[in-house]
């Protein structure tokens, strides 16, 4: 009779004791080891260690049943582990130390497998380049490029890195934090951490000074240089998972494309129609039949992936070297080598021009973070809801059109300010409302370098990969504005480094719809 074993340890990393649970399929033997490190363990802070080990044992019995040992560690400053949690900063040392400890154990058989989703994946990226005994991985819903986590085209993702960072920062101290979502409207923003935490957080403050991806900050530890390109040249298979409405969709596709051919050919990318948690809110978005990964591929596809790598099964749950994805509104799964189309369709945004006043002190907001911030997919508010939002619809489509790949847009614009923002959101008209698809944001100076007020210029917008069917008679909706203050910091209409700005001013902006258009990658 098999006797599962659960035990707990406090493993030192740079003098800090990190709570670690070891789960074994049997009291004797050597086993492949699955490593999981998590910061989302605050509920265990006042729970007895033995009870935590038993709970983890019950949660991971299927792994033990299939012959895997599982090692679970609470990240520094979370749950039962000592130290302060400063997001990302200590994960490399702590992760490498855990790998070293595993390799010294009698139960270790020479094989390590890495598993995680979201930040639980970031902790693994930070340990690259990976040891020869790392035989496989499941890296879910997480980008390895720190700039993408913090910014989009110079705009801080306040609904992503900002709010999340505030919650993570020294969480175990239960310190008072003077924070609300409105805290991101503080001017100058360089005082953010001092105001919110009552102390300076150097990594966050330095990040605020680096809104451009070319800034040297992104080549430092604070900027995530330990994780960058972590998966480009791996010598083991990786299962990447994301959703078309994940917060890192575009970044994960970039990671997939940047892999060496040999690394990619042994790996797989799976894309559901849902969000960061592979789920949706039925009241705010569409429920797709058989759309969740577990609905299509079963509850044990992660175990099956590692079993395939180890040669225990001949067939992988996902075709290697391929992208397995859900085709929205046709509601079926597809598999392709790349997610792109050779044909394109252009949709002009109108026959006139539209002007509006953009007031940073009352900046517009939009529902759903789509593929770049928290909130996923959502039905949109009514078109032209505010004076500073321009909503236009395409003509009804005469035939079914399948969009596959990266949409893009061009706007012809002008402003009376030296700098301002333009924001584009694309939705599809459905029976129950307009369903958000993609968005992008940029500013005049970010894209052009300098801008002469009242001159007419062209701006480019780039949207993350998508795959969806536009049915005959349906229309696309394009919203143009100068902010999405729900998900990105507002633009102040001032030129220069945002974190240093002390005031904002009104902008009078114009969009030349007759010279602006949306481009769709289509399979006709």
C-alpha cells in the first residue's frame, strides 16, 4: 500500500527562512520533483505548519498518485516565510537556493519540473538560465518582459502592476497603505511610494523614471533583467498557457515567437477565449462552450504534459510546435503553426473629422482590461457616452469574415498641445451589446519624439493577437479617446517625464476620420 508523505521545512535563503512543504508519493524511493513557489499564501500565516502540509497533500494527491514529488514554497515575506516581500526582487536567489536544496535530497531522481501561473511563473523565469536537470515546465499567463508588465507605450498600467504592486509590497507587515485607485492621479507621481507606503520603494520609484523600453533601467535587476528572454533557448519542453483576454496575451505570443526553432518545436502554446484565470463573469461577458482549458482537455492535462515529456505516454495533450487556440464566435478549438493571416481588410473610420475636449481632471474610463490589464472581456458602455469619446461603427459585414492575427489602426490627428494621448478600442456588435476585443494607447511625443501643436500627424496602433469570427450583418465599433483612466495613468497634456509633472491642462484634439482606418488580418 502506497503511503503518501507530507512534511514541512524552513529552508534558508540568504539568512531568511522560507516555509517549504515536501510531498512524496511514498516514504521510500526517488521521484521527479515538481517545484511550485507562491506569494498568494497569506491565509496560511496563522495556520499550523502541519495543517498546511496536510491541506497541500490533499490538493496535490493526483500528482503523487502519478509518481511525482511536489515541493511548494511560500515566497519571501508571504504566508509562513520570513522577510519582506518586494515584488520580483529576491526571487532569483530564493528560487536557485530551492533548486539546490532539492538536488541534495534523497528523494530527488535527477529530474525537476517547474510549474506556475501568473507570478508563480515569474519566480521560475528569474532562475534562468535553467539547469540541465530541468526537464519540463508549465508556464501560465505571465510575460517575462518586465516593461510589458508595467507599461504600454509609456503609460503606466495602473490597473495591473500599480494596484497589484501596492498589495504585494511588504504584505506580511500589514502596514497601513494610504491607497485608492485615485492615488495614481497624484502629481507629481514621483511621490507615489512615499505617500502610499510612508516610505520610499526604490524599485518602484526608479520604474516611474523609465516609461520608455529603451531606458537602461530595464537592463537592471529592478527592471527584470534576470527574467528577460528566459525561454528563448531552453532545452526542455514548455507548455505556455494564456487567454485572448489575459493581461499578458501579447507578451506571451512574443515569447513564443522569440523561441529558437528547436525550443519551440518541443513546446506548445494554448490560448483560451477567457482571461487571466481562464474564466469570465457571465453577467459582463460571453460564456463560450467548451472554452476553458479543463473543459476541452480535461482536469489532468498538466500531469499528462509532464508524463508525455517523461515518455510515460506516447501522445501529448497538445500538439507540439503549434498554437492551440479557441476561435471566438465560431466556438471551436483550432491548431496552427502561427496565428496570422496573409490577407487584410481596411475599414475607414468615417467621412469627416471629429473634435473634442480632453480634460485630464475628468478623464474617461472603459470597461474591461481586454488583453493588457485586469478586467478581461466585457460588454462596453453605450457609444458616444461622453463628450470626449468618439464612437464609430463599420458598415455591416456582407459576409462572414474570420479575423486571425494582429489588428492595427492608423489615426490622423492634431492637438493644440505639445503632447497629448490617443486611445483606440475595438469592439464587435453582438445581440446583447458591444463586446470588447482589443485596445491600444500612445502619445504624440512617445511615438513621434516631438510634436508641433496644431500640425496634422499620423499615429500607429498595434493590437495583440486575436482569433474571432465576424458574422454577416455584424458591425465593428471603434472608440477613440484620449484616456482610459481605469487601466492606464491619464495623460496630463504636458510634455516630458510624467512622474515629474506637477500640473495638467486641457487639450483640444481632432481626429480626421476620413484619413483614419482599422486594418484586419483576415481569412476570406
